[in-house]
């Protein structure tokens, strides 16, 4: 057995095959697979393999991960060393078989751009990444989490692994029929930091074994299923989601939902349990001692329910749970039961071929139908509850008052399930092969139905929702199928019943008390937090008021000191203004002197440059005269050279004409050879046209898919662009605010620096004054120190703001670069889309023209076919006159006189029109018929020679005449070949144009 095979993604001519004791690499060459290498792995059971950068990684049942290069085993990966080491072929026999990468077998391997993914045990997947040293190291492990509601603690075994094209998500499937996914995107930093990650359910948990029971209710859109995997699941058929599920210790064989959708009846292998459907659980209400109940059903009113144990049917009341009726009549196991609309009748069918109708008030049988040769599997009332429909091993029967009204036999397979629509227009049946048949009602006389194949195993149960909108089916393949019921026009079935779905849910008193207690605890916690917050706010207010007072006192003292310093500075400013006026007068005098000196120097320079300019003009005129003389001399030499060349080429032309005459003679000889090649060329053209059409169709399909993908990507990129623009606008607002604060702080710093300079000047003046002003100098020094501390603090704050500004500006620049990149990508995508649209339109126009040409040629081919068929029929008539040579000669002469002008007419029309490709096929058939005639004539000549000499002479004469006719036919063929040549020349141009178009693309 070979469980896995795959092509090399880098070389599609290589194929790898692996299995138990088998590992081979094949190469596809010249239409056959040739084995390139065989690895000695007789004692190794290889479960899976994958191509990773021209290497093959294989997993075994003992947990070993082997690396093969060019078909030979070279390395083995181990968890302990985190690297690959060289392995000899002898080491395969000596190695410990139990020591491997995983405790169990490696069942799945997948390669991706960074390395590969493999299953290293039950429920675990490891990701290996390639390092710079070409070594693979494990950098992440992902596990399937255990289900708290499941009784099976053993993790599931992983069967297959796949990854999204963007390598952002990883999906796996298990042996229990479940699907899980995990995120691999680098944006999720918290998961990257975790070495052990868990899978998440891809949609919802499914059944892992055959589904044995199915039931619906009236007041809610719910479906109940039970399975041999020991679970009961409640589904919502409108939202297609799982509402509730619970696993048990025993296998579940049957299930029935109460009409209100608040209770469920489940038949287990040990007991029959009635359970409540609570908010988030399924809880047992009552247990009945019925073992292996294979069928159960609630009445339409919900006040009774029936349960089957073997060949006995028990009827219980839902209010008191008492057994009111025990129905015994079947000799075999009861397979199905059904209630009437008013719950006054109950119908049952069994494997003994009996269908019984019971009165639920008296417990007596009202009608019966027994066919021992048939084993019934399902039964139901018709839509008006007047007749009974039952399906058996190979037939559908309609029964009324102990008589069979209609029968519809099943062509193939046995029928296993039945469902009747409430509108009375259609019934559905399920088969053992997994097909579903829709049969019109009333039942047709002939076997007419619509068949679909949704399941891979026998259909166990079928049901139709109360509003006739959905068909529900379950099978042994573990699948629940929800199908929309529509007619041929795609419209749903009309139902006279008004369905109102309720939203009530059962909640136990204990759950409500727990929630109320939890709410009280949360309220108490909230009140405590509010009290603590209010107390902390009061403390903060007190501290802030005290700090505000201290700051106000400090600022008042500083303001008074600054006012005094301001008066002193005003006097100093007046003195400095006088000094500046004196300095400005002196500077003006100096500037006037410098201007005069510069004017004199520039005038002298201008005179010198003017003289240089005049000299250059004279040189320019001399150069122009010289170039004119050179041009005239060059023209004269050119005319002389042209005359010489014309004489030389005239001589060459005469030689070429002679060569052309010779080549024309050779071409006429090659034409005959070319006529033979045309047949093969025509067949090649057919194949080329078909291939080109297929290629264009594939390209159109691929381009449509790429256009759709590009549109989706463009929409996503536009959304990202809008988000980035919004972020950039927010950051720009923050930058403007920070700039305003920075300007305000710079103004404060400048004012303080001016104050510091003024105080320094005051200190220098006081030092010159003398010893009397020492006290004032000491006070100013103290103030200066305080101002310096303030300056230091302000400078520190300014530096912090500048650093923040730089970081934010870097982020803004990065976002702008990203926006520009995205805009460039969008422009490229738009251009590519426009180019693709133009190419698609060109291809469509070419296809239309090709179709028109093909239709013309097909019409011409039909005309020639009729012509050839007539000629064939006349030739067959001539064959009948073989024994009479005179009549044969006359008939052939008539044929030539009749078809000769038509052939001339065909030759003339063929010179102007295209001969279709179909004509060649009929020409080959004509040649075959002539060859067969020749053989018959030769045989007849030999037989006639034996009979008499006179007949031989006559036959020889006939043979000579036939040869003459053959020559005439040969002439006709040559004429047809000329017609074919006139057609093939324009036909050969069209595929060349198509090939050129492909090369340009």
C-alpha cells in the first residue's frame, strides 16, 4: 500500500512515492515514468513525506523524521540536538527504532517558505524554521486543547495539515472529523512570545461517528441529533450553528425533540432519558428502564411519546410519565413510528414486512398490511393523514385501509429513510448508497424522480421542517445536511401554516440564585470602589490647594523683584541708545567711502571685457565662412559617389535576375515535394488551433480570477490607506500642539535670559561703585542663582519636548512613506487591470473572427462532402460492372464527362476561396477506395487468366484503361493540391499571428 505520493514543486517532472518499506523517486521522461533511485528502507514504515527545497522529509510510524537527497537517506532530525547530522546507510539497521522525534508516528508534513510543519504526536504540531547555517530548529509548538465536555481524555490524531497562501493561518483535520486553525501572523506579539500555542475550533465541533437519530420541533428552529460517538447535539438550522451539545458514557441510538423545543428524549444503550434543554447544558429530568431504544417520537401535542424496545412499542404520558399503552404485534424489530395530526393514531413498521395503524385511545389495531418478502425501514402519514407511506428494501408503497394503493419500485439500491412534505406536493427518500430522491405526490405510475448524491454512506434519518423550507438528512458518514427545498424555477414551497418561533429558554432556580448572588457581590464591590475613589479625590484636592498657595507666594515675591530690576534696566537702555547713534554715524561715513572705491574698480573691468567680446565676434564670423566652404565640397563628393554606386548596383541587379530565374526553376521542382508535406502540415494546424483555443480559454479564466483577487486586495488596501491617513492627521494635530507649547517655552526662556544678562551688568556696575554696595551685590547674586536653577529646569523640559518631537516626526515620516508605497502599489494595480481588460477584449474579438472563419469553412466542407459522396456512389455502381468490361468502360466515361467540368469548376472556385479542412479527410477516403478497387481488379485478372485466355486479353485491355483513368484522377489530385495551396497560404498566416500575439503577452 502506498499512502502518499507528490510531485516536486520545483520540478514537475519528478515524482516521489512512499509507503511501508517503500521510498522511490521517479522521473517522467518521453511519456513514461523512469525510476531514478531507490532507498533501502525495507524495515521502515513511512506514513507521509513532503518536498522542502529539493529535499524530501519523510515521517515514520515510530516518530522518526528522515531527510532524503536525490533518493538516498542522508540525515535525521532530532529534538534534542535541534540540528541535522549525517547518517550512514548501515546506521538504519543499528538505530533504536523507538527513539524518534515524536512518541507516536508522524502522520502529516507540510513545507512553507521558512521551513516545514509536522505532527509530532497526538494533537500536537511543531513548526521548524531554517537558520542561516542551513539547520532546522523547532521554534513553536501548537496543540489541540482538550474539551471539558468530552469524556475522552486522549488527544485526537492529526491526519492532514494545510496553510493559507499568505502563511498567516494553519489548519488541521483529525481522525475524529474535527477542524482546527491557529494564527501564525507576526502582528500577534503575545502569541509569538508563547512557545506553546493552542488551536481553535474552525467552525464548531462535529460528530465523529455515524449519526443514528434526527428530530425537529415546531416552536423553535432547532434540530436534535445523536450519534455513536456518545454525544447529543442541538443545532439551529436557520443560523447553521451548534446551540448545545453534551457527551455521555453510553452510545445514543435515537432522539426526539418536544414540540416546544425545551425537552429532548434520547434512547441510550442502557436507558431511555428525558432531559431539559437548559441555557448552556442538557440535564436529565427522568430515566426509563428501556434498553437500546432504537426509535422514539413525541406526539404533535407533546402530551405523549412513544418508545420502541425490540418488537414492542411503549406509549407514555408526558405529564405523569406513566406507561399507558404497550403495543405488541410485530414479529421483527420495529424500525419506525409516526403520529397522526390529532395524535389519535400511531403507525409503525418493522423488519417483518408489517405496517400497523394503532388507535392510541384503545390500543387496538385499526388497519394492517403485511408483505413478508419486504423489510420496511421507515413509515409516515401522508400530508392529509388519510393514507400511509412506507419504504422497504426496494419499493415505496402507499397504503389505505389494509390495501396497497400505489407502488414505486427502486431501480438501484435499497431505500432506508422517508420524509413527506406538509404541502403534499413531494416526498423524499434516502438510499443505502447516500443518494436522496425527490418523488412527486401523488405517486407517479412510472419511476420518475430527481436524484442527488450528498452523502458518502447510507441515509439513516430524514425530516422536513414545519414550514416546508428545509430538508434535513443524516447519514453514517457523520454529516448533517441542511437542504433548501425549491421547485424547478428556484422558488420555495408554499406552506399554509404560519410558523412563529419562540425565544423562551429553561433556566434552573439554582442558576438564577447564583447569578443574583453574583450581582449582589458585584454591587457591593462597586460601592466600596466608589467610596475609596471619593476619599482619594478629597485627599488630592487638599494637597493641590496647599501647593497652589505656596506657588502664589513665590510668584508674588518674584514679580516685585523683577519690577525693581526693570526700572534699573530702562536707565541702562537709554545710555546704550546714545552710544548706538554715535556708532551708526561713523559706520555710514565708512560705507560711503567704500562705495566710491568699488565703482571705480568695476568700471575698469567692464572696459576690458568689452574689448574681449568684440574679438570673439570676429573669430565667429571667420569660422562660419570656413564651414560653408567645407559643406560645398562635401556635396560635390557625395554626388560623384552616388553615380558610382548606381552603376555598380545595376550590374548586381542583372546578376540577381539571372539567379532569380534559376531559383524559380528550383522552386517549381520543390513545389511537388511541398505538396506531400501539406497533408501533415494540415493535421498539425488542426492540433495547433485546438491547443491555442484551449490556452486562450485558460488564460481568460485565470485573468478573470486575478481581476477578482486584485479588486478585493485593492479594497483592503484602500481601507488601510484611510486608516493610515486618519492616524497621520491625528499625529499632525499633536505635532502642532507641541510646537505651540515649544514656542511659548522658548519665549519664556528668552525673557529669562534677558533678565540674567541685565543682572550681570548690574553686578559689574556695583563692583566699580565701591564697598558701600556690597550688600546689594550679595542679594543680586542670590537672585541670579535662583534664576539659573529656573533656567536649568526650563532647558531640561525643552530637551524632553524636543526628543518627543523627534520621535513623533520619525513615526510621521514612516507613515508617509508607507502611504506613498501603498499609493504606488494601487497605481500599478490599476495599470495592470487596465492592461488585462484590453487584452481580454482583444482576445474576444479574435475568438469571434475565428468562429466566423470556421463556420465559412465548415459550410464549404459540407458542399464538397456532398460532391464526394455522389462520386463515391457512382464509383460503387461502376464496381458492379467489373465482369462486363464494356459497360464498365461506358460508365467510367460517363463519370468523367459528368464530373470533369464540375472538377474544373471546383478548381476555379478553389483559387478564390478557402478549401475546408474536412475536404482532406474525404480525399484520403477516396484514395483508399481507389486502392481497394485496384486490388479487386488485380484479383479478378488473376482468376480470369486461369479460366480462359480470351478473358485475360480483355482484362488486360481493361487494366490499361483503368491506368489511364488513374492518370486522369492523378491530374484531378494535382488540381486539388493547387486548390489546397491557395487555401493554406492565408491559413498559415493566421496561426503565426496568434503565436506572435502569445509571445508579446
